[in-house]
């Protein structure tokens, strides 16, 4: 099998790699390290494919498979295949759930889909979402695979402790500090734990710690958070001020700047628990949940998205969703709140144990390669597996209502992608004399000027390439007037 893909390297000027960046770098590494005689791997320049038709024909005409390893931009491969009258199969993926970037990709891909094309999803939950929104996918063209284990260390670091004393329980958080991830609720959880189940500095000042010891309660809880700050309410200064007002002086919170994925394992091994309170509309998986499983770290999280299929019941807490509330797919949102009382009980009742979910995903690198090498006549062994949703996942998906624009014909898709291609390339060319004017035109087209301005500001301090997920991919929705909305309706 001859495979062609983009050699994905995340812009080093971005402050943090997200799950999409890491997923594509994992696939790059997996295929770079491939030793199978059944696979011949070549890497192409994605931007050049779109700019130079002769180069595109030369690179793609001999391929059996193109792996779309470029984020939410698979539609350009589908367009090129038709334009150049080629026959390669396309393996694409979706890495967010109810978010414009990947919804736009699937909307654009749909007119071009062939029986031999495959959609790769990370979880049953993701498959359930996309099969609901794009019914053609129910024909068996999806498979669940996430080969992230290719980058896991062969040996875990020794356990260590970030807490300064044995009476302190360290609650860990890794990821972006944002409101859609419900990070403010994690701060509230920390305060509740120390007020209701621990000994605060104010209790010690008031001479109450001896009483706490007599009752068997002499525990302090500390939160250690590592990641990029995305919301003002989640800034370390705001967090520390809130904790100080509630608990007084004390070593209750520590913020760490984002670190490279290869350097997170010592951090995992220093936590007592990982807390994952996200109810984000973007959530498809929760990479940190698999990483925590591999690091033998117990987790407390909401029963949202893929967490319900990855975590044991003792880890899962109830979620109070915002029903009948309109959301735009253009933005990230928290879709509800994880019940804080449930999280307190999960942490203090004992009985938490690490999930074993990493054992299944440890086999996914081999599964990914197997799909690429399996003859077309036999590939159904990977694609015809039943969808397996938990009761909570099914209820959520059943409750979901998304307003999508009417389906595209291939002719309309051709015209739209031709326009998008010009914008896609031009927005990455900061040296062009027309670049400032292009940004002005983008702002004129935008229905969300504040977000577009953040994109422009980020371009000024990065390489402005398409590895900034939530950048060009979101902004091009303005050019197509693509603005889906959604809400959830309660299921009784």
C-alpha cells in the first residue's frame, strides 16, 4: 500500500499543543517509524498541493491511501481527488464534537464521499454524534481508533509528591484553564473540600485543628494546574484571590506553564488524583483520561462525552446540563456543570482506582496500521462494528438538536472550496503585501469580530499556519456563512 500524508509539525510559536496537534503528531511518528513491508510512506507539502496542480498530481496519482493528517481540512483532499480524476482512498478524522471546524469539514466532504473513504473517531461518543448529524456515516464508514500510545514512555517515572506534607492531597489538572472546561468549578471544589473535609488555615488560626484531628479530619487539599490560560476568570491571580478569600493563607494552589507532552509523565506521577470537570461541546475523548490511566492515576470527572465509556463508575459524577439553551457551534461552551457534591463524595468516600482503559488503546497504533494494509474486500472487519453507547451518552445524543445548512451538491462544494483554498493559502502568507488588506476583508466578513480579532492578534506572534486549530479553520466559516447552532432538549 502506498500512503501519502502531511508531515505534521505544530507551530513551535503556539503557547500550547492541544489534543488535535498531538493526535496528528502521533500519526506522523507512527508512520515515520513504520517497518511494515506492506506500507510505502511518503510525505507531501499540504500547502503546495493546493497551490500547484502539477505537484498535487505528481504526489497523489500513485497513492492507494491519503491520510488526512492536517486537522479539520480533509475537504481539500476530496476536492483535489475529483478535480484531478484520481482514485485514492481517503482516511480522515474528527477531533472535536459540536464545533464549527469539524462540522464544516464534514459538511464540505459529504458530496464527495466514496464507499472506500473512512472516518476515524476516537470514541463511541464521537461516532454517535457524527452519525446523528451526518446520517450517511451510518453505512459503516467509521472506525474507532486513537493511536496516541505510540508516544507513551516505555517506563513510567517513579512516584513523587508535590505536596509538602503527607496530610496534603494533591488534585491535578492538565489542559487549558477555561470556562468551557469548567475550571472555575474545580476551584470551587477545592474550596469546598478544604472547608467541609479538611483543615483550613483559618481553623488553625482559631485553634480548631485539634478538634479536626479528634474527628479524624486533618487533611488539606491542594490544586496543581498545568496548561494555557484561556479565560480571564481562570487566571492564576484570579484563582489565588478567590482561594485566599475563602480559605485564608496557605499552600492551596500552584499554577504551572504548559509543558511538552513528553514531560507530563512526572507531573501525573506526582498527583494523588486527576480532576476532569469538562462539559465542553468540543469534547470527544479526553486524552488526559487515557494518559492518567497509563500513569495509574485515579480520576474524578463528569459523566460527559467519552468519559462515560472510559472511566469506572466510581470516577463518574452527575452533570446538570443547560437544556433548551441556544449555543453557537462557533465557540467553546460548557454545556452544564458537574455536580460538585458528587465530586466531593467521590474524592472523600474512598474506593477510587485507576481506569484500565489505556489497555485497549495500547493496541490502537497496530490497529491503525492494520486498517491501512487491509485489502478493500476485507476491511469491513474494522468498519462494521456496532455502536456502543452508555445510557448517559445515548440520552445526551438523543437530546441534541443542531441546525445545519442544507446539504451541498458537488458543484456548489467545488465553487466554495475553490474560494476557501485561496483564503486558506493567503491567510498563511504573512509576508505578502496583500496580507494586511486580507485581514481587513476577513474582519468585514466576520459575524464574530471579537474572536476574529483574537485570531489576528495570535497570527502576529506565531507563524500563522493551519496548525493553530481554531484559527483559520474557524475563520473560513465566515467566508461560507456557516453558522450552525444547537441546543439540548431534556429526555424524559
